[in-house]
C-alpha cells in the first residue's frame, strides 16, 4: 500500500493538479479533504485542458475513484454543473468513480448572500473571498445549530423543519446588515435542494467508512490538497486565509484517514510566488517584471478569473509551509516562466523592524512590515521546456533550484518546465 499526499506550500495556485495527475497513474483513489468550489485545478489530459473545482483530479482517469471527503463544503448546484461540464465532454461519471461524503456540509443560498454582505461591509478591509459562501458555510458548521450536511437532505421532514427556522434567522440578520436585502423563501430553497439531493444521490455515501476499508485492503490512496498551507485557517496569514485547514493538518479531519497512514508527503511550490485577495505579500512585484510573470505564467484564477498578485519566490514563507505540513520532498513548478528574465531573486530572510529573521511571522501586522532580503541569481535567458533531465538545464536554472532546496532544507524531486505531462524532470 502507498498513501501519498500532495499539498501546496504557498498561497495556493501552485499547479498541484499536474502533480496529482501524474501520480494518479500509481494510485487507485484520489481524495479531496477540504475547501469547496472556491478552489481550482487546471489539468491537461489527453491533449485537452480541464478546469476542475470541486471534483478531484482523479475523476479524469479510468479506473480511479474520486472521493469528496467530509471536510469539504459542497454547493450541490455547482457540483452538478461541474459534473455536466465533464460528461458533456465525454468523461464518464457515475457512482462507480465518484463518491461524495454524507458528512460534508452544504452551501445554501444564504451563505452566498452573507459572504457578499460581509465583504461589502468590510470595504477596504475586505478579505477578498471568492464570494461563493465557503467561509460562511464553515462558520455555520462550527456554530452547529445552523449547519446542514449532505446526509440531512435525505431526511426531508427534519430538513424542512430546520431549514424553516434557519432561514427565518438568516432573514432577520441579513436585513439588519443590509437594508436592501430581499428575504429568502425557505420553501423554495427546500424544493430546489431536495431536487439536487435526488440528482447527487448515486454518489453519496459514508466515505469515511469506505476509506477505512480501502486502507485495510491495501489500496493506494492519493490525497489532493486545495489552496495552500499559507491560507490555512490556523497556520496561515490569518485573517487573510481560507476557512479550512488547507495544510496537511486537514487530511485526517477532512477524510477520517489518519496521517500515520501517509508514506509520502509532497510539497508543491511555484518557482515564484502568487496570491489572490487581500493580505501582506513581502515579495510582491508591482512593476513590469510582476506583469511579465503574470502574463507568461497565465496567472489568472481558475475559478474566478481574477489576476493573481505576483512576486519573487519567498523562501521564508515556503519553508514555514513545509514545516507545518511535514513534507518529505519538493516539487518546483513553472520554472519555465522565469526563463526570459535577466536576473531572478529568492527571498532568503526578512528584515522586520531592523532584525533579520527566517521565521515566518504569526501575525499579519508583522508580516506587513517585513522587508525581503534577496539572494540574486543571474537569469538563464533560454528556453528550457525541452529539458528532460537535470543536466539539460542551464547553470542558472540549476543554481536557482539548488537555492530553493537549500533554503527549504528539503530535496527537490520534481521540476516542471511546461504545462504538458512530458515537460517534467523527475529526480
């Protein structure tokens, strides 16, 4: 049995989908354990490009089971649309290859409205959410009394009764927050969600029990993280974080499988740094180089289309992410994006109020004043997309990768030098 985890070590969007896609060849089960339809993977498979949000990458592979674990928050309408978008392109999806946890929590219309209202009221201090009700659904999960799980949809009478009470409370609260708010209709929501429940019923099961049996049988599991460790609600740049444990800390709670079963933890990093939404970003570039990275790297959100903020590789932040996640090895992605630059930089430490440190600050107020201390490396100024082994890379690119490995104190085992599967170097 092999159990592998792929986790992002930055602020998400690290091109984890490519690694997951390659690893799926040797795994029978791919599991998502947190997040919702605010996450996104872009995967090239059989000459086509797929943009996935809720569905695990394994859904594209014949013979592989894709599991949406209990740690996710699921918008049934979004899930059904995503399923249709793939089946319309010839990807078979049934209860044989997709499983959805009956313990996963449900995003309802009021979560999306709340999300928008709160962001509007924050104004310039807005967190920069995707507006899909992810955080507000997780909040209700913690609150418990207003939470609805997938399994609740199959107990219609109790679901109707609880929904009536919840919507009444939400209408009062939202009207107080936004005088222009139009009250939601509990009966209309009930009818639409009962219809969604019937459509997703073939996929719904107790995935925790099923995964326990899979582990016992010796199946090869692959855990697919969404977002990145710096967005983790406990360990990330709070409050500019997501609402779940997007580091490896979410694996057990979001799937029911203990982390003791994991044999290989792969940390994925971009050869530079990006983030979306608000929050401090010490190595951010506001110049032509930043725009060049954005354009060459196609740095626009898979889910939202928002332009990503771009900057130099942050060795302090990523090393912290690696420590939090307990990774064994590193995958460096999108190295080819930097190929045209005269010089490339890596942040090896911060200067915070005159003190040099390699510790990542626990509070955003300290991160906001952190000044990056850079290691400067001459660029290689040549196309590297045809490289297939480490010796094919020019000396500047090799020095750059070696610096990342040194700063993170971990071996680099995978280098991506293009979007296609074959544009990869395995070490």
